[in-house]
């Protein structure tokens, strides 16, 4: 899907003779060259999946030049939120479906977490956070309509139905900036609620077995990267986002999947790749701060540095949709800044 959307945008740019900013183009070329080097130097064990971020970044850069897409993206995300809520409701009324996740893994099979059309609860939560980002931007620009307030509470319901601690924590950071009084009240309420429903909350949010299983899932990565990697692997990675089967079979979960974001970047693209990622995230965070977009800068840094210690979506479309939201908001802020300079306030 991401490939088709990127192709459509590229075709649109060719037909309309639009140009991508030189900075974005050179960044894309630089990333492409590095990933191509990683792929070629790791043949025949490398995988084409490592090129997916290039498609996602191309989609992001092309989309950022279409400022009207911010409104379209906001509406499309809300439709998907509604779909996810509908599937959860129907799972209780008419039976399970592929678009919900029964939480057997946390000992709560009676809870059905929303996935919508994404593959995981985390990915659905990422789209929800994307919607909230645009919502708050529109709120800052006084662009909200009465129906948007109703949509906000529907989105809150969708967020609750993810039962995803990563999404909850991200929104809690949003609350700190946007709903300070509610943030403090919910802290007090959450403490009382936790004391009363101690066992239930431990299973849902502070599930120790789930946390330890995440550590066990990194066992294959630790063996493959720290014990069986040569200098070239440390430098540019293995050109594959999965640990080879011969190593994975000897671990507790027998899986080569790497769930931690930092670990998958190190294994796939090496220390050079991770350094490139780190510089890019920090640089854009600083740009957002310097433009007075502190709220968005903090969230961007948290999502792409801190939250990646618990999960990652680098090979999923959802993270690039979130990135597109950030970049569209940044571009919209530049337009707003130019308009303010052209028509200064007379008050």
C-alpha cells in the first residue's frame, strides 16, 4: 500500500512538474546509498525489506509538499479509528474477527484490543496518536469545528480500546502539555484506582511476565550481534531485520524477530545506520523546538527515541504516516509564519 501511495505521489509530481526541496532530496539519496551499501555488502543474507524505510521516507517527503493533505489525513485517520471501534464492538456482539486482538497473552481474554486494518494494536495506536497531533495543531490554529469535539471523545474511546501501554504513555505526555489540570487529577485518580484494582492493573499494564518476555525476545539479537558479528557487521549491520534461524532456534522463543527499535536498527544497519537515525531525530527535534513547536518537538523525540525501546514499526506504513503528520504540521507552521510576517497584527 505504501509503495502504491508513494508511486501515485511521484506520478503527481511528474505530471504537475513540482519539485521536492533539495534538502529532502539529498537526504533521501543519502539514506538510499547507505542502505544499498548495507544490502550489497551482506549478500546473499540481506533482505529487500531493509529498503522499506526509503519508500516510507519518500512518501513523507512528497506528502509534505501537499499542504492540503493535512486535512485529508486527519479525516482518513478518523474513519479508520471508527472502523477499529466498530470491529471491537462487533467482536463482542457477533464473535471474534481478524481486526481485534483478544488479550490471552496478558491473562485477560475477555478484553478485545482494537487493531483496525493494521496488523498490531501498537500500529493502530500510532494512527490514533497521529490523529491527536493534527487535532491539537488545528486547535492551535482555531480551526476546530463543533463536531471535532465529538470526534475527540470518539478517538479517546479508540485509544482506550487499544489497551496498549505505549499508546497510553504517549497520550499521557500529551495530557501533560495540553490538559495539565486533568493530568494532575488523573494521577491522583490512577493511584486510587490502582490500589483498588491492584491485581487487574498489574495484569494489564505492569505485567511482569510480559516485560520479561520482551527481554527474552532480544536473546537472539544479543547472541547474533554482540557475540557473532565482525567489524563490518558492527559498522553497517547485517542487511536483514531478522536474526538468522540457526541462532534463533537456540533461544527461548525460537524467533529471530527483534522487537526493540534500537536493537533492530543496530542489527539491520549497524552503528553507522543508528547514528544516522539518531542525528536525524535529534536534528528535527531541535528544528521543532526552535520554531516554537515545543509540544511537537517533545513528542517527536519521545516517540522516536524513548518509545522505540519498547517496540518499533520501522517496516510498517503506520510510522511513516505519523512522520508525515509531523512534517505536514511543520510545513503548515512555516506557511503560518510567512502569512503572519506578510500581514502583521494591527492590534
